């Protein structure tokens, strides 16, 4: 029987946040729960002021000829307290919206595309037309304008109430599978009563954003697939000619830009640090010279993910979304606060779709479906974070649950809720209003006892101060054994869950909580769905396996055997580009060894290694249980590198260090006394 733990693989993998953020943050509340979806690729909310806000969402369903959509547009006034449906189209079911713009209290524009069904052919069965929908009377009536065939309207910007620009992408269909040589810009000076086309230079395709910072000045953000670089092209004469192509560094994928003047600009996106999809670091950049040079102002997040939405009050105060949390700054990005989704949404698979930030005391956000969130600059404490348990399986007594301390908190509220192991493990099945344990303590450790056998359990905790609390934390999940004779499945210690490995030869290491005699292992190529390796009756708690293929996702299933056998525990990891660091034993020390001193260490240590080039690297520190306790990106210099790390707050034990770059992985180990 497999462990009934639902594992969701998101584009965001949380490592472990050791960043120093403010211990007081802004609280997000659920403002409205709808029946709509809000796609993350769409800019679905806009505002003229705090009392005039428009938002679109949709319901979708599958039909015999493809997916159909019913879009609705809401107008909100009185700081979102009054809501009115101003658009509800149930007939044009192949429309898709990409962006909404509220120009003033009357004028509303939407761009996207509509599709014509061509027949049941292999390949693309639809032909797309650029679509512009607009209202001049606050949504009481609407006009619908179809533009070029084989096109999609991607982005729109208005310089003022009359002048604006639309970015039009070229697409193909089953009868026309050749793309145009470039994307197109549409320009208007009469609020889209008429427009003219401007072709971008040959080869400029798949553009993402258009900017219209001042009269005659146009900028377009695009991505060069061959060089893996985002770039900006610039025109100073409304697109008659294009010049001054500005490339970002390699492996930077820029999603959004914002220019405040000819000098100050911001960009958000991600940096690719692995050839495996979605293994990226969030990035926030700032330029003081119009985009020729960019500085990295990203805070120390210690996460894998993408920054994909932002909004500005001015060039000092702005809000950025990164998957499941927000970043806020009021000093141009020198300092940040990290703000989470409210409980229980922080424990579900929702991600942030769009944000607006009209003022310091007012921000709104849509999630991937259903929810609209409100932030009114009301302070709460940062939520605590649980430390990992040694195993998912636990006895019913003496379970040591620990979490980090929060500055300003003088006590903590802990709840533990259980459901049968035969129940579906989703958070909605856990009744936190009627928990098995509900206690307030002064410490950051609690020993739980008298739980029920054969239960799935979730724990949540919040920090409490004299005048404010935190929100509830992310959940800690564990299972209580069926009885005292049950054998606990082993937990994979190395590789870590969702870790990326660049070696073809990997030594798998696991623990032995029940002092079992033998272990059974099965390794599945989860990308291609076949069993790669199986072995039974392994006496050791490790095994070395060769010939792992690159660019794959692997599932390691482990089972312990004694008088009987345990359930299987499933663990996952990736393989990236294989570096074959084991092929030449004489090169092992040169390629992968790190000198760590002093060792053993009490407060701080230095890691020393040689690099053959100047490049960015990710330094991870993992404990013996495989939990990542530190992760930070560093710029590594060619030649000798010495990096000092403070570890005085680490518990005593053995720790493993990895320096991961696109060229190799260097490893070392130290003992904390």
C-alpha cells in the first residue's frame, strides 16, 4: 500500500526561507469568493482610481469541438464594496481575453482573440482573429471589433485617453502553418475609432509587452529563443524605425517592464539556473540609465519560482507577485516585506493571477480561480514555519513538533487535526474548529501525545504578541501508525525531495526508523512512466546506482521489511544535464571538493573552492534528514572563492554543502557542535 500523501508539483518549489524580512507584514484578506477562473497569463484587473475598478473572469467547459468560455466583467466602486456585472457574453464562446484597460470612468477596453472552428483536423483546428471590445458608457453597451486573421492581441497600453498602442502576435492554423516574419503594432490617436499598423523588424516574434512611455517613444519586450535572452527594441518615431536593441543577460526571462522616465525602469521575471523547466530563480531588476544596465534588487528569497506581476504607486512604492506570495517595497527595492496568501489559501494550490496597487492603504489581487483578495495595510506578525519531522509516520505519543521563533511574539497557538488514513488527504476535510489538540504555549516546541492510531494529521501554528497575531502557518503533515507493531517506511535523505542532480551516478541514502532488517526499492522514470530500477532485500541504508538519464523526473519508492513490510514512501528528484563528474577519479577533488574550515564549527565557517569561470551559483546547505536549511545565490569569481557562513543558530549535527552552477556541482560536509 502506498502512502496516501497527495504530492502536488507546482512551478514553485519552496526550499526554505532564511531571508531577513520584516517580522510585521501586511495582511491579505479574502474579499470575495466567485465562481470564476482568473488565468495567470491574463491581466484581468485594472483601475482608474480606488472607486472605479474593473475585473474580468470566466467559466469554461469542454465541448466536442474544444473548450468554450463565458466571460464576465465586473465594475467595483466604493473601494470594492459595490459590485455590478457590466458584461456577460454567453454567445461568443470562443473569445479569449488577455487584458482589460479602464481609461476613465466611462471608457473600457479589452483585447484578446476569438477563434473560428475549421474542422476536425489533426493539429490546430481553429483560426484566430485579433479581438478588441470596448465600451464608452461604463459598460452599458459594447462594441466588438475583429482584426487580422492569424493573430492574437497580446498587450495594450494607452498614453492618454486617445493615443494608444496594441501588440499583435502572429499565429498559425492548420491551413496556414507559416508565421509572419514579425509581430505587429497597432497605433491609434482617436481612442480606437481608427488605427494604423506598424510592422516590427524581421525576426521580432512572440513579443510579450509594449510600452508607450512618452510621445513618439515605443518600446517592445521580446525573447530570443536561440540566444535565450530577453531584449528590448526602441523606437523614437512611433515605429517608423527601430534601434538600440538592449539585451538582458543570458538565461534571464523578463516578463514585465515599467519605465518611469528616460532613466528609471524596473523589470521582473526569472533567471534560469537549470536546463530543467521551471527551475528558476525569481528576479527583480532596476535600471537608472534607461535600460542599458540593470542591477539586481531581488531580496534573499531562497525559493525557486518566477516574479510575474507588479504594480506601482510611484517609482518608490510597488508590489510584486511571486507565485504564492507578494513582495512589497517603499524604498525602491532596498528593503522588502514578504506577504503570504491568507489561511487556508496558503495551503492550497492557488497562485496569484494579477494585482493592482492604487495606494499605500489599498491593494487588490486575483488568484488563479475563485478568490479576490484585499490588502488595507493592516499589520500582522510573520507566520511561523514548521521544521520537518524525521518521518511522515509517527507514534501516537511523544511527537516533537517545532517551529521557528517570531520576533515580538510571546506565545504561540497550535492546533492539530486528524482524519482517518482512508480519507482523502485534502485540507477541506480537516476541521480546524474541532481539533484534537488546541493549545497556547510560550515555547517553539511542543510534544504531542494521546493522538489516534491510523490517522492522517495536520498541524498549524500562529504567533501571538500583546496587540497583534500572525495568520495561521502552512501545515505540517504526518501520519500516526496503525499500531505499535507497524513498521515505519524509510525516508529518503539524499537526494532531497525535488532536488536537481547533475550526476549520472547517484548514491541514494535513507533512514531506518523501525530498525528494519531489509529494504525494497523501486525507481520509476516518472517523466516517461517506466520502472528504471528495482531491488529487494537490501541490507544497507544506501545504494549507488549508475546510468541515470538527464532531464528526467524520478520517483523513488522505499519499503522497509522486518517481520512484515511497511507501506511505500515516495520521494522525487530531477536529473539535469549529466556532468559525469565520476568518470575520472583523478578529477573528483578538482571538480567537486570544497574546503570547509574550521570543521567542526560552532558559530561560523568559511567554504573555499576554485572556479574556472565567473558565473552565478546556488549554495545549498542540507541537514542529515535531507532538509534544505539554507539556499542563496552567489556570484562566483574565476579562481579562488571564499564565502563565510553564519551557522550559530543551526542545531548540532552533520550538514552537507552544495555549490550548484551550470558547469558543475561542488560538495562538502561540516559538523556543527
